[in-house]
C-alpha cells in the first residue's frame, strides 16, 4: 500500500518553458470532457486537456493559469501537465487582451455580412475563445 501525503508535486510545462514545479495540496485541470480535481494519492490517470483554467492550491492560496490543450499524467505523488500554451493570471496584460477581443469582434461583424469561409470563421471563434479565457483567468488574480 502506498503512503499518502498531504502534498503532490505539480509540474506544468509548455513547449517553451516550465511554468510550475511545486508541491501543492490540490490541482484542478480542464479535461477534454470536464474539470478534474486531483489530490495527493490520486490513482494513475492519463487524460487530454481542453481549453480552460488550471488552478492549484498551496498553503491556502490559489494560483490560476489559462491553458490551451495538452494532456495530463497523474500519479499518486505527481501531476505532470503538458500544455500547448499556458499563461498565469498575473502575466496577462488585460489591456492588450481587451484590444485583441475588440479586433476579433470586428472581424466577426464582417463575417456576419458574408465573404468568409466556414474555416475562417472557426479560426476567428477560436481566437475569441482564447481571449475570453485569458480575461476570465486575469480576473482571478489574487
């Protein structure tokens, strides 16, 4: 029987850099089909990630990241999160994101009037989804 502790090692990694490597009390990741809560001693699990908020608790403080796809490997003593893109709440420039949102909304207005192919509209909507997630995470700053 494995020893269960009150901490679990969390590593969050993007293709560019490691965002987090800390012992934490709880991790919540955006699974492809919904959010997954992970505590120390969790059974092994491998899952794909969707777009959403990754959060973790350490010493009764929460940190939040916007993440955009990837996968998570969970072991009883460790959580490895590999994300395509990720940004911590405190690193988000809200004014830049709001400006990008405004530009995307203008593009959508043009798309409503026609002349855009479905795949072009899909790309615009994906960009909008990303900026809305960034704004959501930025609002969670402690």
